[in-house]
């Protein structure tokens, strides 16, 4: 059997798809499994033993990013028996249909049900789609094919080269065995509404260093290097607070560093899910998004959200212009949650 996974387009969603991918591999241990994914998702899933081969979306792009004919032609050559569609878009269903996959499993959204052989129905209410944890939402795709839907544990894997780079970074920054290592993830590719103010992150870094003798690392993607540098500089704790801006800013290094850290403080963006996948305690800051959509079922995550009449609005930018949902999450509140999370995992070192 030959299976195609049409992967989610967002890094966080890709991590939440890993229980489904594992379920499909366990259900079909002898199958050949390919994944069609954006390059950032391929980097996120790199090292995954359940996937045999990746088709990188950017390799098929033509002018203005129109890749449907090229993707469909490649899928026809591969002759897939089953295509599992994680995105709910019409385009992903067209790819699988035009690509000749014999069985096409996905959710009947965006009028695409006619293109699917196995059309699942999302939960719906008069107010729209019912917020449903994406982990469970994806697992139902595996369930349609007879896979187990009982294990929600997310998993990621670190390449040896990335693991060594992270360890080398910790050595160069003189991290001692008893130093708490805290990663900060200020990013928000979805939009500025998800971001906590940079000055708050800088103040939090100061408190972590002064109060806990922590070594702090500011994560970033290629587009977030300047912000990471500003946060590290504004912390005024240069020997203990470092950005990844000049370390390559790769997804592989970010994964490896989260795996090595004692705590991740993060916005609701892709790297937040790295913590659950590696078992690293986390403090997650929510603003405009429904926690229910991205529930990780990770017991070592503390979730902070300010409930307001205007939210969660699910908007990329604050429609009210005040961004209270994030600005009213105070540094003191986040620091207290960070101390609580670290004491759970390091009760002896942080006693008192």
C-alpha cells in the first residue's frame, strides 16, 4: 500500500498531526508513506521514522505560487492508494483528486466533499465550527482507516547535527549542570495579535536571571531575528540572555534547544508544541485564540489567558486596536507561572 499525507501548512498543526501519523504507521506497518508538505513542516517533522519520503511544496511552485498542475502530475506518477488530507482546503482535495489517489480521506469543508471518498463532518453550530482540539480532529482521519485514536501524545525527533549544535551552544554560553535553562519563544507567524510585547519578554528574562540564576535563550525564525536581538539586548543581562539570531535560527536548532531546556515560555505559535513533543515544561501565553483548538493534553503546560468581552476573536491583528488580551498578561504573572513550572520539574534546585 502507498499512502500520501497532505500535511498541515502551519508548524504547530504539523506537530499536532504526529499522533495521527504514528497511528497510521502502526495500522499499516508495511505501507510506503509519503508526506506532501511545506519546507518548514518538513524541517519540523525531520527525523520522523514513520515517514519514508517528503514531497516539498516549494519544489512545485510556479509563477505566483500556482503549483496545482505540477503537484497533481507528480501524484499521478506515484499512484497513491490512499491520500489523507490534514488541511481543510479545497486546493488540497483537488490535488488528491487530480492526482489520482484511489481513496481520499478528509473533512467535508469548503464545498469539497464531492472530491472525497471518505468525507468526515466537522462539528458545527449556528455560530460556526465548534472549537475542537486539533489533535483529536486529526486522529479521526486515522480512525476512518482503522487506526487507533486513543494515544494523543505528540512526538518530534532531533537530528544528531542539531542536537550537537544545541549542546555546543550551551557549552559556549557556559551553562552549568545546575543552571535552569529557559527558552523564550516570542514569535507569532500567524499575526501580531498573538505576540506578547517585546519589552515584557525582556523584563521576564531579567527576572529569570536575577531571581533564578537562569540561562535564557530567545528563539527565533529567520523573520524574527531582529526581535530576538532586541529582547536579548533590552534584558541588559548579556552574559545570561542570548538570542538564536546569529546561530542559524533554524527549526532544527529550535527543536534541539527546547529538548535541552528546563522550561519554554511561549506565545501560541509553532514552537509552543515542541515543548509537549519533548516533555519540556511550558508556560503558554494565549491572546486572541481559542485554547480549545490547540489543546495539547500536556500536563506540564501552564496556560495563561486574559478573558475579555471582545475575545477570543481569532483575528491576526487586534480589531479593537488595544491588544489588551496580551498586554494585560503581566510580567509578574508570567514569572510566577515560570517559577511554578520549574519547581515542579526541579523541586530540589529551586526549593525556597
